């Protein structure tokens, strides 16, 4: 390759647009309006709207009801939808905006929108704002199943922007394991099924942009089932989620993470400039990845210029510990501190890392920090088994202070059935094409 020649791939990320109208559920219920010019003693009609989030919280919404906040106005949160709402996945409760632009739910130090222990909820055309990850202690949108005895159905989040939160811009799942947070309730296991997050943006949140997860199995026993099922994240972006420099035990500053899920799709998404403040001395952040999941596809995404301020990672894409029967295809990774495409089994993973495919991807000048390959496969505990890597293009050039290579395979244990074919590997500046540690 001639010096200065750049491998490029352009993806079009469809932009969400605010809309005053949505196709409502079959047999819709009542529609309520909220405006700063309204009054909470009003009936909530468009002519006589309510004024505050607090009035919405006081009202017992029924299945099929819609609440619309006036676009371009700021409302003080939090907005709470809990078991006082009559939930029905076939007739969802809808929360959105009307008029010009999107309404803003301002959370301050806490969570902006909390959907607690119910399914059958649609959120659309909203902006949620916190006061910044250093002071905020909550989530932008938190959809939480804290009982966790069965999955709850039907959550849709569309055209929502979340910024300025400590935990995550958007979270869906069971009670997660978070630093400083409560342990999941005893016996809690499940989160949600039938989840769709689309045309959303999460930026300037400390730990995660968009995150789907649940209680780690060691808290509840090694459950065979997954917390979440049938999750799609599409046409969404996560950027400038920096991480926590004070948290040393694990990763922070991730773009999009789909965790503990059976059946998932991350499609036409983008992640960039995440993880720079991550301070972990152990694991690190990744732009777009999945962990402890089954049958997940990550496709047609772009992940670039992600960083790590700690000892590891800062990569583009990742199939991490406990991922099975999954695929990364047709993606573009470039300029990341860590690996372009990482397949890694960590010590303590609850499930095997096996039967996965990396194909038809491009890695351009990843591995800008530490010692990573454009494609990097290995383990710090537990065998990596049956990985197919084909029809990928990897270009690596020298990086000051780093030791990049096109492909690296290794780790603390012997792996098996890692197969490469029909890949185009290009290096510049004397960087290695392939490095395989002796035990592999």
C-alpha cells in the first residue's frame, strides 16, 4: 500500500426526526398534554393542558394512554411509570412530544425517566438531561425490572437523546451490577423481551451511552437463562461518554453494550470518542460490544477514535466473555486505542466463548495504544473455541508508544478451532502481520 493511502468506508446513519404524531396502539386510550403554560388543575386536554411532570406521576395511566409534552420546553423530572400504570404490551402507554421540536426532561442529580417493573411502554421524541457525570447519580432513561422473576414485554425507545448522566444515557434490563449500587434482590434474574432502541443518541454520560444488562449470574446462581431476550439497537449513536478516572476495578466509558441477552441485533449504529477518562487497571471500555450473550449480530456499524485512559481496551468492537453463536459483520473500525475487533474470554465468565464469526469487516489503524491487533483473539481465563475469521481487511501502521499488529492470537490458556481465511492483511512501518503465541 502506498504511504498516505487510506481505506475508507462510509455508512449512512439515519437521523431521527421529531414528530408530533405517532401511529398509536390499537384501541388507543386517552391522550393528555403537558405544557409550561398549563395548570395541574386542568383536565390535561390540548386546550387545557397540565403543567408538570409531577401531575403525570400522580395520574394513574391506563393501557393505551398517551402523554405528550410540548416540544421546545423544559420540564423538571423525574418522570415515573411504575406498577400504578395499567400495563399491556399490546396497548402500550406512550410518552412523547407534540408541537415544534422535542420536549426536555431535566433530571438534575437523578434519573430523568424511570420505567419500573412494567412492560408495554413507548418513549419517543424526547430529550433527557442530567447535570453531568461528576454530579449526577442516575440514568437518562432507566427501564428496570427489579422483581426479576419473569421477563417483561415490549419496550420501545425512539428518537431520544440522553446526556449528562453518571450511569448511562439509556439503560434497559434487570437490576445491574454497578459500582456503588445495590446488589440485585435475591432471586432476581430477568429483565425484558421485545426491546427496540432506535434513532437514539447518548453522549457525555460517564459509564455507558446505551446499555442493556441484568444481574450477573454469580449474584443469583449460575442461571441457564439470559436476563433479556430479543433486543434491537438500531440507527443510534454513542459518543463522548468518557468513563470514570476514579473507578479502578473494571471498565467505564463504553459506547453501546448489549449484555446478558439471548437474541440481539446492533445495526447501523456509530460510536466514537468514548472511554478517554476510563481509569481501570483491569478491563477497559469498547465502542460497540456484547458480553455474556447468545445469537447477537453487530452489523453495518462504525466505531472509531475510542480511547482508554487505563491499562486495557479502548477498542472498536468486541465479542467478550460468555458470547456464543454470534457475529460481527460489515463494520468499519478505525483509529481506536484498542483492537479493531476483539474476541476475549475473561476470567470468571459465566459461559463459554465459542461458535462466533468475524467477517467482511474493515480495521484501519486500530491498536493506537498498548499492544493490540486489528483483529485480536485471546483469553485471560477460559478457552476460546470455534472462531471463524474471514473476508476481513486489516491495515496497520506504526503508532508511537504502541505495538500494533494486524492479527494477534494468544492468552493464558490454549484455544482451539480458531480459523482464518481470505483476509487481506496490510502493514506499514515494519509492523507484524500475524503474531500467534506459542501455546495457541
